[in-house]
C-alpha cells in the first residue's frame, strides 16, 4: 500500500511538471495601452502606444505572428516599433525604434535605406529576429524570426507608437463606440494573444472648458482673482478669428455684474504658442464686463491650453458680501454656446461679523447632555474681531450649556480664548486672544446642553459680538411625551363630574424614566388647578409598549389635586404605529384608494391611558378652561436645574361652565361671499366670508358657534395640536385641521371634508358644524344663504 501511495504522489508531481511546461509553451502575451488621447474627426493625430509583453520566456517561437489593425476610419501615416534595451532580459533587442512610414505607394522602414515595400511584402525590423508586413493603410503584421528555445527566460517587450494617423470624417451615428481600438488577431497556436486595446477616444462633439483655482478674497478696491484654465478637448477646436475679431467666432469670459476686468495675463500651453491668443475687454449690452479672447492661430499637434491670470475692480462698494463668478461662452464652434460654464473666482468681502448654522440635530426636552448642531461665526474681513473684544453665545430660557463648544478655525488665523459662563449657565463668553491677519471663520461644534421640559421647539443660539446680534438654529426640540385629553365640560360647585380620557404618548422610547436625577423611583405627576380635585383615583393603564407602572403606588396627593404615578420600568422597545392622516374614506372610490395605498408607520414609545376621570369643582373656580399640569422626575431629569414652571407640560382637560344652559338665541343667516352675517335682527361682521368649494359651502367655525350663543370662553384654539374645541352645553366638539372627522364628547364622527385655515380662521362646511352642535341648517340656493336655527 505504501508503494502505491508513493507511485501516486510521484505520478502527480510528474504530471504537474508536464502540465506546467505545456502551459508555459502556450502562454499568451499581455497587451495594453500606454496612454489614450482624445482625437477629433477629420484630423491628423497621434494615438496612444500599444505595449506587447510576453508573459513567460519561451512562449514565442519562430514563425509566430499577430495581425494588428485599426478601425476603417483611421489610416496609418507613421508608426514606430521598438523593444527593450537590456541584453539580460529581452528576447529581441531593437534599441533604436524603427520608424515605419505608410503612403499610398506602400511603406518604408528606417533601417533599410531607399526602399519602398509594397503592401503585403515582408520587411525586417531586425534581421533574423523580427519582421513586419504592412498589409494596407489600416493594418500590419508582425512575425517572429528567431529559433524557439523552450528553456529561455528571455521575453519580448515591444511598443508600437502610432505617431501619425489620419482620422477620416465620421459621425456619431456611424460609430458603435467612441473608443478607437486596436485589434490583435493571432493563431491559437501562437504565443501572441488576440483581443482589442483602446488607444484613443474619438470626440465627435468635443469642445473646450474652463476651470478655476480656489477663489481669492477681494474688497471694494478689487484684487487678483483665481487663475482660470481654458482647455481644448482636442487640437484646433477653437477656430481662428483674427479677421473679424471681436465680432465672429467669439470666445469670451463675462464677469458678475458690478465688477470689471482690470489686468490680464495670458499664458499659452500645449498646442497654443506665444502669440496664438490675445485679449481685449469690452462691455456687454447688459453692462457686464467681458474678456474677449482673440484666437490668432488655432492650436495644432496637441490640444491648446490657456492659463488666465487677472485682477478685477469693483465698480462701486457693495454693502453685502458676494461671490464673483466668470461665465464662459461665445459663438466660436469650439465653445458650444453663449453660456456653457460658470466658475467662481473670488469672494467679495465686506466688513462685519455674521453667524450661520452648519447642522441642526434632534434633541429631547427635559434631558441632560443633549448634543446640538454646529455653527460658524465669520469675519467679513480680517480684524473684524479685534483683540480684546468679546463674543457671547446665549441659549434661550429653558436651556443651559453642559459641554462647551469646541472652537475650530475653518479659515484665517484669529484666536479665541474662553472667558467665562454667565446667566446661570445660559451664556458662554469668549475673548479675542489674537486678531486675524486674514479673514477668520470660527466653527463651534460638539457642544451639549441641558434642557427643561418647556423649551422652544427650535433651539437657537444668540451670537453677540462687535456689530453682531444674530440667532442660529442648532436643534429641533421634541417633547418627551404628547398629552391628549378627550375634553369635556364641568360646572362650578358640582361634584363627581366625568370628563374624557387622557392619553400620554411617549414620543421616544424611554421618555418616561424609572429613576429621577437622584436615583430614586421616578414619578409622573398630574396636577389640577386650585379649586378642582379628583373625586376618585382614575384608572391608569399601559395601552401599548413595554413601559411598566407601579400600579400599587398610584395615589392622590395634595388634597386630591395631584395624581402621582410611579414608573417601575422604562420602555425599551419601539412601537410601530400608523402615521395619523386623520382622514377616513367616505366613498367607495376613496375606500379603494386607501386599501391599495401603502401604510406609513412611525416608531414611538409606550402609550399610557387614564380613564374614569371624575372631577369636583368648588365655587371659587373661574369659568373657562380647566388646565392640567404634568410634571415629575419621570418626565424630566433636569428638575434641579430649572424652575418648576419650566419643567412641566400643560393641557386643557375640560371647560368650566356656569350652571346656565347654552341655547341658540336667534336665527342666524350667512351669505356666500359676504363678511356680514345676521343674528336675529342684528347685523354683525366677521373677518372672512363663506365660500363654496367642491360643491360644499364653507363658513367660519367660530362665527357659527357665536350664532349659537357660544362665547369666546367656550371656544379653545390649540395651536400645537391644531384643534378647535367648542363647549356647547352637554356637547364637547373638537375639530382638527386636515382631519376628516370630529370628536363629539370624545367619540370620532366621520365627515367628508377637512377643516382648513383661511385668513386666520378655521373653515368647515356649515352643515357639519351645525350637526356637531345639535343645530338645524338650511341652504337657500337662490339667495346663496345659509340659515342656522
């Protein structure tokens, strides 16, 4: 068995060696391009060089050949063939490249004097080693004439340079590709590999373009602008216009309004030589200053390039900073149109500081160490912040700095130093340690703040400095929870009066905390106003999410004015809820659309619902809204940093009414298009007139309520939730902007039109308001009037 294993191993090694040797004998060459220039149709050009490298020594043998051909629209004029120069590594050595010239009569080889070879005749590139045959003006053949040595380590390295070719006229429709490809075709038994190599790009729609270096800074006295570089895609694209300058074949660069070309220096490069291009400054019909380029001689050989160094002047001092731009265009065929490109070449600066936000982050109210966005304070010109002057950054009430901003320079060399923190942590002050000798831009980033529950929805930083007082928005503030009461009515001096349920929705996971700032069990407190108390402990439950409450610890305190709810475990898992659109299908067509439409979802935290809320009011309670306040360590972790007035939310729980019932006083009449309405015999005025939209008559909700005898104290507008709540006797009606339903004593009622705002008033078809308030409405089409009874 051991002998068999040894035999198998030996056989495998021998077979591997044989296979390797055989593979080496038929190894192919690697073909590539050294460069790939752009060329134009109907021109004489130079293409990229073709490089042929033998993959392994001994691959090429005597008689191996390869055909090399160009596309039909490319004719050979002159090419060179060369190899390496090292005698230790090269199979064939042609130290001085052989030049091959191709004409209609045939071809010549530089190593053979005074001989013209006919197409198809072999000519030696190196006698006894390598021959070439030009087959026609599009192709040639290379053949190895050297005895093959399978054990050699020498390899062929050859470069074919297409120094001069004629590109015939061709249109894009005649081309499969803009790539100019050389095709190599060799027998499968040869050591040459077949394939294609791209040696040029045919630009059938080429032109010219401009670029600019980094913009410079100038003032009202003018100054140098960024260098402008004009490039042709291929030689001769910009046509000469010496004869009709500046009228024909125009090439021009137009400055932004208010600026004039001053000094101009042209530096020709590439196919442009000294004197090829001149310039002159003219004023366009629109008053803009234009630099016209005079093409004395079109570029040749290679694409032209022109570097334009210039200075400009401001026509008059500007009050604000602005960008100085150059628009490139003209009627010259190589430009492509009157306005084909625009580059910024300078920034015009004016004295004065400015502040701007760079990023705006989302933060949560009632939380510590919330990261805010970054912002910049920029000098208009150098030394706008003199040494010793102060720069202050102030947060609004309800916010304090936690981690001060990192100050980084984005431009210039001015320096700031921390001075102190003021206003109980709301303001941080910096002093100018070193005035800048160039315009300086300071970036303030990586700062964090502590937030009270009551803080503006847009968190701003007010920046004050020499001549500067500007606010920038650095964060969008989200309340930790949204409190939504169903509403209701209560009356003075009555006990055990029911109101609608309260929903407390976490806006983010973990919004209601289980531990307060001191590490103790956190509680949520719901506090009624003076003179109002809970008649009994409401039912409290978690309706959605994994928030856990200490239900056994829920209790009434403060003479039953405060309901205390301990949080046992904060929520940890997001809850997906459909995005509330507030619209319900009212027709078969709408229902079908809603069935097929994709439902959008948002992620929220847990939901807490309070049911069975009973209130007792003494006779000292004023008529109007009954406001519930929500506070506690579960809601805010910044209780010790801010006053209690800033660390609570509030909502209207109910409306307190007098014992007198609400009843309609008289017939009310509204007329389409008129701001006047009549109640009984009395004519009154309103801000917006009823109108007809989509076949429905819209009237202002507030004035319909007035007509029913309902006063301002019984109509509540909630701008945050965009709702109007009307307390009409035993009815509590709530309309929400954009929602095709209303709440009647907390229950949704579908309608087929949503309330909308017109001239600051909430408008809704009158019949829905009448229906909600228990009134009767009539429409007189002839008089275009609505009557409410």
